[in-house]
C-alpha cells in the first residue's frame, strides 16, 4: 500500500472515531437534557442544551460530569449577577427600586454561597445537601424578581439574570435527581 493511500485511510479512520466520540458525548448531553425536561415542567430543553454546550468539558462528560458543569454554571451566574447588582446600585433609582436592588444584592450574595456549597456537596455526592442549596438559590432569585412586581409601574432590571439563574437551578435540580436515581449508595 502506498504511503499516501495509507495516510488517507488512517485519517479517515481517525475522523470516524472522533466523530463517533463526539456524537456519543452529544448523545449523553441531549439525553440528559431530555430526561431533565421530561422530569420537570420548569426545565427548558433548548436552554439546557445551550447552557451545557457553553462549557467545552461537556463534550466528553458523562451525566455526573454534566451535573457538575451545570452547578458551576449556576455558581458563575449568581456570582456575576451579584457583581452586576453592585454596579446597578451605583446609579440613581427611585426609593422602591433601590430597596428591591438592595434586597436582591443580599439574596444574590446568599445565592453565591449556596451555589458554592452545592458544588462542594455534589463533589462529595451529598445530593440532599445539593438539592437544598440549589432550591435556596431558586427561591432567592424568584423572590428577587417578584418583589419588583409588588408595586405597579416598577420594572425589574434583573429579569433576564433572574430567569437565567432560575433556569440553571431547575436544570441543576433535575440533573441531580437523575444522578441521585442512578447512584447506589
């Protein structure tokens, strides 16, 4: 066999193997998001896929790894939202909105702590602790958003951030339930 033909065959075989590995990783990700969406009416399948694919490690992750990726995304989200709120607080706001932002700042500070705790507990396979911490994050961000609606004419400047944090929380809880259900303790 000549060298060029041998090299071409080797290249094609490698490409097929890499394609198969990449497809298998995408199957795990897609399957996990499908299961998460089927298990909770709050989980948006497309959001789950997009969020997980935003981390390059998801290409080779198993379900357990996808759970950790999701919790890390949640932690990153609430930490960056806390910083964003600090910037918003430097601007002029009506007294009611300012109070809401101050409350949200406190809730996001607590959420960042809870998300960090969730990551640590997940790594130690303490799934009930993970669920409690992530549920707390979800409650905080929901409370943050809903308080703006308590006064007519007030619009939340955090609707997108709160929606993202809530969706990441829902997906995280769903993946933890999948992992918890498949693990034998």
